[in-house]
């Protein structure tokens, strides 16, 4: 799978739904979302167990988010990807971003077939920091 232009993705899109965002500040999802929020992205938490994370209303699923979602940043195990990709396609997202350690080739192919850009097994925080310092 070819890697899309990460710098272009990170500069073009500003609305990020973070699927599996934890309210625990010690968790990677929280750290990444907090960093992105401070970098000027609109963060939309997706976690059915929470009401609010990082001062933003939390939604149980992508489908329940009102308005546009550009990037779907996934912090769920690989086996949950097919369902998340289907929700992202239905929502009209532009990018599926699977964080480090999250790999699902079939879900990635489904997303690409539907016209989404796919980033797999990469940290959005690390890639953003790299893109800023090139």
C-alpha cells in the first residue's frame, strides 16, 4: 500500500474524529488528541463510555456526530476497523488514519476503494511533528 502525502493530509484537513479517545491523560489516544487540539485541529471524541473528553462533547459513534468529519483517527484494535471504515465512508470522511500498531489490510482496501486516503500504522502526532520540521 502506497503511503499518501502525509504533510498534505495534515495541512488540508482540520476536523479529526478520534475513535477510541480515552479520558485518561496517560493513554496515547489522549496525548495525541490533546497535541492535535493544541495544534489547531478540531477534535471530536468518539467513545460510547464518555460524555466529554478534552472539553469536547463525546459521541458514541461516527454516525452520531453532527456535521463534517475529515479525518477519522482510530485508536481501536484492528478487528474493529471494518465497522469503523464503513461508518467513515457513510459519514463522508476523507481520511482513515490507523495509529501505530493498528493494521487491517482489508479495511484499508475497502476505504481506498470508496475513495478515502488511508494512513496505516503511523502516529498522527509524530507525523505532524515531522511535517512541521521538514
